C-alpha cells in the first residue's frame, strides 16, 4: 500500500511558504539573497539621491578645481575685496574721469597759483594755477594705462619665451637663460635714464616698451620653472605616451597648471610698473607734458613742498593707494592659488 504524500505548503502572494511559517520564501536561499540585494540597492539609491549622485559622486559631491577653490577663498578674503573695489574704482575713473571731475586738467589760471582748497576745488591749485583735483583724477588714466599695458606685454612675452624654454629645453633653454642674465644685470632706473633720454615722444608707448623690454626676464624665469615642474607630472607623461602632440600637451595639460605663478607675479608687478612710471616721470625721462601724470605732478610740486604741500600730497597719496591696492591684490591671489598655504 503506497504511503500518503505530504501536504503541499500553502501559497501566499504567488510564493510558496514553508509549513513551519518561516520568513524565507519558497524561492529558496537565492530568492532571499535577491530580496536583500534589492533592499540594499534601494537604500543605496536613496542615499545617492540625497548626496546628488550615485555613491556620492554626483554634482553635489563633484571635486572642485584649483581655480574654484581659489575663487571661493578670494570671496572670503577682506583684503581681496577692499583692494578689488579700489582697483575697480580706479579703472572706472580712468575710462570716464568726467564722472567725478568736470574740469579740464590743462586749464590753468596763474592768479590762483599755489592757493589752497576752495569751493569747487577741494585739492587747491598747483604752481601753474591748475586744479590739483582734476589733474589727480585724470592722472589715474595715464598711470593705470601704463601699468596694465606693460603688465600684459611682459606677461605675454615672458610666458611664451619661458614656457617654450622650459618645455623643449636643450639649446633654446641655455640661450634664453644667458639672455635673461644679461637683462638682469641692467639696473632698471639707470636703463630708463639712458634709453628714454633720447626719446622725444610725449606718449605712453615708449615708456611701456621700455618696461616690457626690461621686465620680461622675470616672468620668463617664473614661467620656465612652472612648465618644467608641470611637464614632469604623471598626466603629462600619460598624454605623451598616448601620442598627444606638443601643442596639445602645452595648451591642454601644462598651461592650465603652470599659469598660476605667472598670474600672481604679474599682478604684483603691475603696481611696481605704475610706481616705475612715476619715478621715470619724476626724473624727467618718462612721460612729458602736456601728458597728465602723477609722476609729472609730483616732480613739479617737489620744489613747493614747504609753501604748498597740498600740491604734493594728493598725487603722491593717489599713487601710493594705487600701488598698495595692486600689491594687496597680488598677495591675496598668491595666497589663494598656492596649495602649500591651504
């Protein structure tokens, strides 16, 4: 007589459940593992949604670059904000000086020579009877123009020559190093006295050309060292192994990682070039009348410093504030772009 078959387990929700009422479905151990995996995946997806992407690598957890970190630090730096506002103000009055000065800087009245502050003339008059306030405002245009143009020229020439020397090396690097040594041996002020003394033009371009001629070696050395350091990194070697061209490696891989020191030095040097222009104009070999310049006004006011100190105070104060603003800006940029200071 055949033995009776065991009763079949009852079904619930399409799955078979054991007779003892256990929690594991009749699909077996594999089904239980699938269930646990699906629950874990759901929790993982919820966590990913909270962090902005899978495994916390979405937009919310995207790593920041050096430039984004630098901009974040600069926005929180009061020195950068103050110097930036001063520079923006200087740029605005350099482009539109008539916004805050309605007079003519070349209009003079000898009857008011060396007189002090008067209504409508808060800075008084100079030795020729010209309004010191108007000349101080219009002098910002010349100084800022010389500083910006000289800095751009020095940065472009020095970066190109130094970058090529650092990338290719060899004879090109050796020749450039000896040429820069020669230029470093020339005193800047003495070179200006010699070279600009034979120039009769009263425009700013001879002064800018002189600054570019003697200023590019410094930026060239900085760019050369940065390129040499950047080209030794693994990502550059990998790009070279993959067959990337020299131009692609320079523009895409080396330049973005080697330009930061050049920007820092150029920003600080901008204030130095403004001061150098005023020094050369004071010595009589820089800008010449009728060009309006802080250096020219300081030179003209130096002989009246005892009788009319206001003639010297205002243009010299404007020059000092401008140079200090650019130096402070350069220091803030250096602190933000230097990873060692983080």
